[in-house]
C-alpha cells in the first residue's frame, strides 16, 4: 500500500476518533485524574452540573463533590477495583457547589501508556437525577399503596401472566388462611381452585376460592392490567371483597321470599275459599232465617237483636277478608289502576251515599260534608279511590268518641301553577294517634298503641291499602293527630297524571 494512502487512512481515523470524543464529551460528563485521584481534565458538562468552574475543579479530588450519602466502605471498594485494573461501574450521588444534589451513572477505568504503565483514571458519567427522582417517587407511591393495601379491609393480589402470585396483602392471608410464604410464587388458580376462565385482565367479577381449610369463599373482584414501562401487560392486579356472608344472606332472603309467597298464596286461598265462601253462605242462611221468623211472627226483639249482632260480625269479617286479600295481592307493589275521567263532585257524593249503611251502624255519629260548588273532572280509578276513602272514613267512625262523635269530610282544590291538586280531608274528634306511632300506621298490620287498647276491632290493613291506592295515583296522604282530640287525614291527589 502506498505511503500516501496509509497517511490518508490514519488522518481519517484520527478525525473519526476526535469526532466520537467530541460527541461523548457533549453528551456525557467526563473527568480524568492522576493516580492520586486529582482531576487533570474536566469537560464542560461536569462544570455545568457541578456548578464549579474548571479552575475550581482541576487539582481537586472527587471529595469536593461528595454528598455524604455513600459510606467509606463504598469508596474503598471502588478504589480497590480500580487499583486491581478493573473497570468500576455504579451510581453515585454528588453535591453541587450550590448544595443541590444530583445523581450520575458512572463508568471508571484506568488509563495506561503504550508500555502498559498506569498513568491515571478516566471517568465517564451520565446524569440520571431525573430518573432517580422518578424512581424515588414511584417507590414512595408504591410504599403508600402497599401500606394502604395492608391496612384496608379489602384483599389485594398481584399475578404475573402465568398466574403466579407476586404480591398479596394481609387481608388476603387472613381470608385464605395461608402464610405469605405459602402463596408467593405459587399458581393462584391451582392453589385456591380458581377457574381461570372466570378471570380477565380488566373486569368486575365474582368467583369462588377455596381456603387452606377447604372452606369456599365468594369474592367480588375489581381487576386491572399491570403494565411495565413499555406499556406491555405483564400481569394483573385485583382488589377483592369477601361477600360470602352477604351472598348467603341474599340466598336465605330469596328462600324466605319464596316461602313467604307460598304461604301468602295459601292464605289467599284460605281467605277466598275457606272464609269468604262460608261467610256468604252464613249471611244467606241468616237472611232466610229472618224471613222465616218474620213470616211466622216469631221474630221477637231478642231474636232481632241477635240477628243484627251476627250480621255485624259477618260485615266485619267481610271487611277484614277483603282488606287482607287486597294487601296480600298488592304487597310490595302499587295496585293496578284503571283510570277514566269522572266528575269529582258526583264521585264524592256517590261515595257518601254508599257509606250510609256503615254510618248508620255507628250510633250517635254526626257526619258532615263540606264540598264547594265546582265543576272539575279527575282522571282516577273510581273504584280504587272509593276504597281508599271508605277505609279512612270507617277508621274515623270506629275511633270517634262514643257519645259525641263528629266526622267531617271536606273537599277543596289547590292550584300549583297550571296543575290542580284535589285535597280530601277527613277529620274526627276521636282518640287520636300517639306521635311515636305515626310512622308505622301505614305499614301492613300497623296500628297505634292506643288503638290496640281500645274496644274497636281493627287489623292494621285499611290505612296501608289506602296509602298504596293514593300513591298509585301519584298522590300522598298526610296525617296530623292529637291524643284524645282527634285526627285528620288528607288525601292530596292530582286531578290527572
């Protein structure tokens, strides 16, 4: 090869080396030291990050940058490796001139002459301060999350993609009965008899696990994917709640509900066939007996009185069986209604007329009505609404004062913008209702304490039925009462809905 060609190749090789050295010097932090560790060369990047000038650094050893974070043993091992001719690598925390802290990833190696004699050391470093701060923030966050998961009543578990347990908290250990060492690294699906098909990377799900003692637990899980820094899914994390007792209660409630429905159907059949049918037969026979006694002139005062009392009992049983059937049919749901347009005043007058037999059966009652002269149509189920009003009226009659009973039914219209409400008020001067009982009188079989102590027969069905009917019309019932002074019930109903 010609001499000129060799010279050209050498020149280009030198240029390449110089270019690479400049590139490294611009990107990395470089320092050269003598055998005693005193700096003989520093590049601009070291001056920039350390806040020292080149003049302040040349001739100093690296103790000028020592942050006090690393132990003496750390540096002894570093120098021991270098003295043995080895290259040392590691992360070092330094302190800048202004007191700020920075981290560098370091690679330190010995520098030799051509004859192999060691002349000093070359250190190439890279600023990793941001990386270290990020890692520290992540560690703090992980510690806080770990602490939270340890103290929470929720179970927490982390699995890798093969289903092996990488993390579990104390609550999970408590529920499963395993020690942490018995779980970590084990296959979650095999150890706790979990069906893998029931689990996914991102879902809210519920499945059963088997504890160490063989007990089956139902767990409600919220699961999400666990990703690495490259956003690749490397596993999944799950937070779980033991819902075994809750599901058992729900199952038991469902069983009781089914059993209740069965008993309810049996009671309905009994009331319909074993109670109401014979009762109607008794009433028919009683009417025939009365007619026979009248025709034979044998109906004296005693017999007539007894027949009236028997009829009263039949009437009460008729009301009771009717109300009981209605309550059982509509329990837990609003009764079905068939609405149609009706004249309000004619409807109320018809209800009062149909009430006359009941009114006459309660002696010494003064019954008054207060209806305005209005022309108003309402969109109600007339039969249902009459039933609700009659139930309230009968209560007013039953619990009025024996010798000076007064019952007033009033009617008025309240305007609420473009809409009208009908307010039907039924007021009596009876025994009243204790304030502490007002919240339960509309419950099935709910009655006031003083009503239980009275001589009036009642079963706590009428108010419940009335409330259901009124609410099915998008209305409400309000009640106010004072002991020994009487009660007032207000049915507040929209004219249409």
